[in-house]
C-alpha cells in the first residue's frame, strides 16, 4: 500500500508539470496584460512595473523563474492586489472555500445518499418517481439560476437569511451558499445511489443475507450499501476537489472571499500569478482526492488490493 501511494505521488509530479506548463503559456498568449488600463500608465511607470515583475524578460526565462518559485511553494506576488502575495491571498481565502465546500459535500452525501436508498427501496412507486424528478431538476438547473432564486425568496421576500457576505463564517451566512453548492450534487448522488442500490439489492450475497434471516436494516446498511456506495465514492473524488477549492459562480454571487472569487478577479484583470496559483491548487486537490478515492475503494471492496 505504501509503495502504491508513493508511486502515485511521484507520478503526479509530471502531471503537475504539464498542467503548469500549458497554463503558463496559454494565459500569456491571451490578449491584454496585467497593467493594461483604460488610462494607460506613463511609459516610465510601465517600464518599472515590467522590470519588477520580470515581464520585460524573454518568455522562456519568465517560465523558468516561475518554475523555481513554485518548486519552493512560492506562487509569487499578485499583479492586481499589489500589497499581497498569492500565498497570503490563499492563506486567507482557501480555508473559507474549504469550509464552504466541505459543508456542501457532507450535505450532498448524506441527503443524496438517503434519497437514493429510499428511491431504490420504493422502486417504480410514487416515492421513486418523485425523487428522480427532483434529481433531474437538480442536475439540469445550474447554480447561477438556483442562487438568485434562493436569494430572492429566502433572503429578499421572506428576510430569513442574509443574501451575501461571509461575516467571519457565521452559520446564517453560510446557509444559502452551501445549499446552492449542494443541490446539484445532491441530485447526482441520489441518482447514482439509486441505480447502484437497485443492482446491489439483486446481488447474490444480499439474497444470501436475507435467507439467513438478517433484519432489513442489516441487509441494507451492512451488505447492500457497502457495494452500492462505490460509484458514489468515484464521483465524489473530482466533485470534492471542485467544491473544496471554491465555486466561481457561488462565491461571486454571494460575495464570499474564497479562492473561486479570486480566480474570477485574476482572470478579468490578467493577474497571471493569481490564475496560475489557482490552477495549481485545484490540480493538487484533484490528484489528492482521486488518490483518496482509490484508497477508500480498497477499504470498501475486499477484492481491490494495491499490494
């Protein structure tokens, strides 16, 4: 197991290298620059800025400088937020995005998994049809539509919840963005759980467990759900990486100072280092959670071994 984990981590190095390389040159090819304003800066000021941020050097040399900096986990200075480095911005925003995404992930897993199991146990009945109809709506309606609806109804008309801001992570401020993030994931988890649960309930080992006279609760939770949850675990790997590194739309709509909102601002303002730092962080989370999914697979399914 340890050799497998070490091999996966070492194999992630060339993957990250390719991601950094492609992202670096793509963002530099895009038109515009970090200091292009409606009122152009004076030539001397522009020259000094380019010299400070090494933008006056050849592109290949800028690339080597950036590789050296991220090798020591230094994402460099921000071109737009000039009083802060990217590390400082991430130290402030990443915990917020992780808190928001982790809450949404737990909510999606619990609620979606429960609805999927209920739908599977009531297959082809009104409960099943209701859950699948709601799940279909949850998948098809994007979160940039869900967010304004929740804001308008629960925050504007009823006045139950604040419609924006983080306010130090208070519970009431997190309710609307967490629900907005979780609803599409609840729908996907419910559909995956239902399909795999129906298949698990018809498997031979579940029939054997029922023949031994085990209670319905033990058959469902211990025997059927353990195998049915595997497709959900596979989906939660990349979903967790996306949620925990921040949702661009949700954080922008609700005014949450997370990493997703900084990514939007960095892209609009051609903040090269901010965009690159976000790409690297997201890539690391995707690689890490995919590895965690593989390890969880081995715990849930005794047929899977990485020795």
